[in-house]
C-alpha cells in the first residue's frame, strides 16, 4: 500500500497549483483562451512546462479548475454577504457593509476572473459556470428587498434587485483598479451610490 505524501509536500503541491491557476487566469484574460498556451502559462507561473503537466494534463483541465475555483470562491463570498443576516434588524449602513464588503473582497482577490469568463472565446460550459451563482445572488437581493419593503410589488422588487446588481458591477472596476487609500475611497463612494438608491425605499 502506497504511503500518503507528507503533509508539507501536499501543501507545497497545492500552493503550486494555486500559482498555476492564478497565472492561467492572467494569461487567459490577456491573450484569450484560444491563443493561450500551456507554455505561456508555465512561463507566467515561473515553472517549466513539464512541471505544469504534473498538475494539469492540458489547457482545458486548467480552465475547468479555474472555473471551479471561481465559482467556489464566489459562492463563499455570497454566503458571507447574505447568510444568517437579519435584513430587518440592521440599519441601512450596517446592512450595506455586511452585503458589499465580502463581494468587493472577492472581486479584489480575483481581478482577472470576470474578464476571463466574459471572453467570447471561452468554452460555453465554462463561461456559463457562474450563472447559477449569479442567479442565486439576484434571489438574495430580492429577499432583502422583500424583508425591508414587504409591500413592494414583485415585479418592482425584481427590477430594483437587477438595478442594484448592475450598479455594483459597473463600479467594481473602479474599486479593483485602485489601490490603498484610493481604493478605500472608491468603496465608500460605491456604498454612497447604493445607499442613495436604496434609502427612499428600504431606509
């Protein structure tokens, strides 16, 4: 019976896989999926192509692993933002902090992923990987609106939820492209915009 590899070796292997995936996200986002090569990914990760093939058999396997990581991290961010939240009890500013901060952090940690999965040359199955999670996010936002404004008609609630998500997504690049104090200021402005839209209805 083969012995399990030492924990340190396992951790080193997992860290190397993460480095390859991070490098792949950058290469795919810049060059496009079709033009990207495993050689370019290996170079970006600072390893030899032979080392890369110890972890991933081809470009498709790398892209699938990227999609899996992206969706897992997105799901965790949405759970942190909306899980076990008493939407009625929190003040609007506290509610915005609770909902916005985890999703902003996810976007900051994954700057190339959205560009990657939005590219037209990505395989359809991978490009659609995040859609169920995005649909669940819309449902969470609608749930918040229903709790804060129970008399709001369903059609209006759905429309307002979609607008909120669009506003957030439109401002995310401003946040992710900034650094330090400027990034913190951009997050404050993002929350101001969301608060201004929400306050007349659910404040």
